[in-house]
C-alpha cells in the first residue's frame, strides 16, 4: 500500500455511480430477470473504464472499479456463493435491522422517505435473504472478471494504486441471518474460509484488497444491547476477519468501517473512541473512518489520544457521501491538514465517508454531484500537499 510520502494520496470508499445502461442491467439481474450475458459483460467492461477515467480526472490517486458489476456492496455474494435464499424474517433478525430504534425515535422521518430502502425496512412481515445451507463458490470466475476489468482500465493511467472491495465475514452475518449453522461462530468461520479465496485472488493480482466492514461499527447496535456485549460482538467479528486474512500481507489490505451510507439521523451511532481499540486489532494495515459528516466530524480528536500501531494507515473521510452539498476545496484541505497533524502526513490517505451508490437501487447523492464532490477532494488534497511539502 502506497503512503503519502511526497503528496497526500486520495481515494474513496468503493461504490460509484453506475452508467444508466449498466444500472438497468444490474437491477434486472438482481430482480431475477434474464439478460444477455455478453451485453452485460460488455457494459461492465465499458463502465469500469469510464469510472476509472472519472476518478483520475477528479484527481484521485488510488482508484477502483466503482463496484459497478455488483448489485450491492454485500449482496453480491448471494450471486456467487451457495447457501443463501429468501425466508420470512423472525424476531431475532432485528439485529440486522440497525435502523429499528431510529425509526422508533423519528417516525416522521422514516415515514416520509421515498427511498426504497426505507420502505423495504418497514414491511411486516418481510422476507430476508438468509444463510440456509453450506457456503461454497459457484461463480468464482466473476471475481477474476472484476480483476481483469480493473487492471485493463488502469493500464497506462497515472494512478498510484488500485483497490478492489470484498465483504467481511462479520457483515455477512449482519446482512444475512444464520438459519443453517449451529452457531454464528461456525457461520462466520465458513464465510471466512470462502471469502479468503476472493481476498487472495485480489492481492495476487497486485491490487489492494478493501474489506467492507460496517459490522465493526454498527453490529448489534449498542443502544439495543449491553455495551460490553456489543464490544464482545465486534471483537468476535475482528477475530473472524483476522482468520480470513491470516497469512495475507497486511500492507496490501485495508478495511472500510462506517456507520452506514444513508442520509439519516445517525443519532445512535457509537463514537469512534468507544471502539477504536478493537478496530486497530484488525490485521489489514489500512482503515477508513467516517470523519466528514456532522455526527462524526469531531472524531479527529480521537487520534490525539490513540497510539497508532506501526504500519497502520488511516483513511479519514474528508468529504461527506450522504449530502449533495459540494465541499469547498479549502474546507477539504483544512480537514486533511488537521488529520496530518494528529496522524502524521505519511500515515494518512484522504478519503470519503462511505460509498456513493452502495446498492444499485439507491443513490446516496445525485450521480453528477458525486463526481463534483470527488473533484473537490482532489483539489483539496493538492492544496494540502502544497502546504505540507512546499
């Protein structure tokens, strides 16, 4: 993993707006509709090339494929692994519905949201994709296609690094409740074993592996459970992550931790300071943290009192992914400078709070706005670079 030794490197958190035609095709496949395989693969290849060019034009130096081939950052695994099917939700599935308490506290907000995500979480009874059988690969070739498309798209372009995302074992449990294994621990170990193949392939291809880990900040949701039980669950998720990455080079991996990409109250989010010690036990060297939105912008202070383990690189969000407000490059630069003071400039990469289109059916912001915000990130990093290196 490259470090900010001569300039502030810039990246983002994974998902980017899909071109309209590909978005239609991905949504159709997610809905079970038949599409032409060749048309789909051609559209994916073209879209990856397009989003890579957009990232470079915006001034990003660590780029990815935008996750454009996937129906969602986590849901993609049900297309590639056995063992998942829709079943009717039961009471214990509330652990995977981290917005339950927020909906109780802010019914007028959730009742008025037109976004399908909010409508979907209100349905009772509802169907939930769950683990109902053994977990094995059925379409590992899709991983290689994603790798080949990204490498082809970056060839000849001025980028420092390229990364590719994959889901964590713990977030698989959070998103897809266990209906098959005797214990959740067995479930996570089975997922860890399967996902290790994807992790290994990404690293072997010369890419940076990003493991998406919303489970390391939300998990069972501390306000619904005993705080110590919450920390114990997060610790177990880190253990599963470390099992899945055992033996893989730490400096070729980073984790993405977030409190959810949606524009919503976030009033129940646990503070970074209450879990940072657990997060830093994860083997990957890099770690993204939410740091730009109004709920977490103060948490740069956490790093004043936290000893950063040797080799760690923190990737704070310096633009918010939940609002259409375009950050001024000067504001971005000031955020970068603040983090460089508490972390050391070589120990940070400037990033984005979360993804811009984490699911094919949901935009976090208007697509054109996402690219404008990324350009503000690029310009803000250039301003900060001039002040830090002269």
